[in-house]
C-alpha cells in the first residue's frame, strides 16, 4: 500500500539514494533520475522533488513542463544554495509548492511532502467528483447500485463499450436492460443516434418496414419514402428490445443484415451499407427458444457476441436504499415537493421480492408518495408489500440518508475484509480509486 508517488530529480547519487530509502520507509512509491530530460519516461507522479541546478535544465524555469506532464502534481524545489527571496518568489510564481535548502532534516522534508500530498489528493478527489457528475449526465450512474452484482455489470459495460461487437442483454422485465444498452452507446462515443425499438410491441407486418424502411409505392399505403431505423441510426446504435419476439421470417433478414451491415428498403433493390451497432435484449431464454425452433440458432450466436446479464432486484436487495433515494429524488423534482421515508417503510421495501423489479419499485414509491403528506410511512405502502414482512418491522430510527451511508460503510468494511485490510486491493474490489477509498475510510472512521 502506498500513500502516493514521489519522483526525485537530482544529479547527486547519494542524495537520490538517501531520499529514496527514507521515503519508501514512510510509505511512498519512489522513482529517481539524475536528468530532467528523463522525467517524461515516468507515469503520472504526485510529488516531484526537483533540484534547481541540473546538468540539462534549471529546475525553477522547468516547473511548467512538469505541470504539463503531471497535472495533479506538486513540486518541491531543493537546492544546495542559500535560499533567497527572489528565487523563492519565482519558484512559487511558477507553481512550486515549497522550497527547501540543503542540508535539510528528513523529518522536515517528510512534513512538507505530506502537506503537498494532501493538496494532490484534494485535486484528484475534485476531479473524480467532476468526472462522476459528467458520467451522471451521460447516464452511466443512472444505473443505481453498489452491489457486487451491479459492479460486475458496470465493468462489463465499460469493457464492451470500447468495441463494436454485438451485445445481448439478458434479464427479467423491469431490470433496466434499455438503460444498460443506452449506457453502452453513450460510453462508446458513437456519433450517431441511439434508437430503441420493442420487437414485441409492433405488429409483425410492420416491424420489417420499421427496421429497413421502404420506398414510395412499395406497398398499399406507402405514399412516401421512409428511412428504416437501421438506416436512421447510421454511426449510432439500435437497441432491439424483446428480440425473442421477432417473427421467424424477419430473423432471416436480420441475420443477413448482421453479416455485412447492408440493407435494402422495401420496394427497391439498391443496397445501402450502414455503420450501426446492434444491442439486443430479451427476458426469455433464447437457448430454449432455439431448441423449440422459435428462434434461429445462427442469429442467436450472431447476437450473443457479448452477453450481459442484469440481475433481478431480489438478487441485489442491498441496492434498494440507494434506488429508493434515487427514485424519491426524481419524484421530488417532478412534484417540487420534499419526501421522506420512515425506517419501518424502508425495511418493508427491502423484504419484498419485486417480481416487476425496478419498474415495480418505482411504481410503489410513486403511488405511496401520492398517498402521503410528504412522509412515506409503513402503513401507506401497498398491502401486498406489507404482507412480505410477516409482521416484522424494523424499529430502529434513522433517515434514508443514514441508511444509505450505513450501507456504503458496510460495503467498504466487507471489501477491506476480503482484501485482508490492504486498501489498494479493496479499492480494486470496489472499483474506486485508492484516494476515494481513503477519503471514505476517514469519513466513516473505519478502523
């Protein structure tokens, strides 16, 4: 485990050796070089100890170069020459954190480095928060949940988004398959549209023309030429929801399209090639549909280049407090009114099994909010939800925010246990940065 990284740039071999040994003993990852030109070989460093007089550069005049290479770093100038006001002012003006004159005490240096590291950590934390806000705008964090099941889904989304491979999303109704597909599209940075179509909601005789388009006069009622959704989404993504309900005749045409991404509008022989990513979803078992002859085997394998399985809500109940908070927030924006939830009501919601998954949870919260005076109590919840707790109510107090924080704290503790207390390993398990984890450990006073 490391408290941060330090790069020593000094032409005195003995100084480099002493500082490297001392700082490593105090928990830092340390690299060292005797020439300024070598710093570009190193990865992003937190702290740079920079000698003023180097064989190939003046340290003070080169601060801006380091800032460009390591934007979050703090630079501590070290020199064997007597400190003077002019050079100190110039160093600070150029962006140095502090200025030390040799010989200095190692404890003094450690004190300065620790202070600089706090500033670096704050800058990185702020950047992570800004990144999180941007990600929320892009929809990724709209997929609410910190359970291990959802972290696995997030990891798969991030990995597959860098590819153009066809994706099949499996999951029960109401689990958020369309949101998963939209997230893949947004993270992939494809420049075209994201277009969703429900194969089960469109009559069989219209689905083909919706997907492939048609020319004027192609059939009775075709009074004008119309682009299909596959063409409309050129350079984007098409989400085929409930692909298992696609007519068997249309499956053959979809298979031909996937083989070369070439399409023909109805009523014309002209072929058009498009650059579109196909993301399909189903709440059915397509493998069973293949066995029964209801779904083409070759199309199944073409669609399932990469499979993501969205877990049902009953398999990730630890996410319910976060989901409830997220749903309440959206209802508050709509109603321009604040809502709260009692501890007993939250307990009942956690005990319920949700055959309709997140969509059902939203409906329950929405209905209960309408029936409440601002506080959603146990008694206001639908009767079928209350029957799931077998008469047991949690009598422990605490707001929803408290519940969410307790949940987050417990997840961190569990990760630390799995990592045998190694914070860096726990951060990887949680999918967060080491600095974010360190901040949370301090916030929740986890020992």
